[in-house]
């Protein structure tokens, strides 16, 4: 397989994983927002940090946050250190939703990856993806 074919196969695999990891009525990206916020200090991140973590544009993150805010899973507020930036905070309801979804998503991820890859393959893949992520 040439490099373009490899890149397309990787994108197809990533898309399939996103579809299969939708949980509790959340899209994978919505779940990822809640997960990253739950892991962040003070359950809070700058919106630009979510852009980097999710690989989306600023407007894509804004569109993604709107329904989560409407459901009261997150709140947005101005960054006191830089008024041009916004902070996104996980609410108590969002924390509960993230915890519920994380358990299901973790089980699904383990099932999917262990069907295709052994433990050493998964470890090798983690290293490869880390290296790839650093250059894209």
C-alpha cells in the first residue's frame, strides 16, 4: 500500500471508531469534549485548547459546544486573563454524563481494538499514533 492509501485507510479506520464509540446519545466528538474537560484541571479548558485536542476549527468547536451548552453539560465564559478567548467549563451534569459515557466507551474501545490487535500491537500503535500526531 502506498502512503496515500495508508492515509486513506487510517482516516477510514478513525471514522469507523468514531461511529462505534458514540455513546449515551452523544456523538464521539461531544463525548470527547466532555472527556477532555473531565480530565482537565478544574474541569475547565480554553476553547482554543479544545480546537487543538479535537483537531477541529474554532468555528467547528463553537458549533460542537452549542448543544452541550443547551443541555447544560458545559458553560462558556470569558477568559479573565485574555478577553479575546473563552473558557469552557464542565458542569456537574456534564461530569455525570461524562462518567457514564466513559465507562461504556472504554468497554467498546477495548472490545474493538482487542478484536483486531494483540496487546503488543496496541502498544506499538499507540507509539506510532503519538509520533504521527506530533507532525500533523
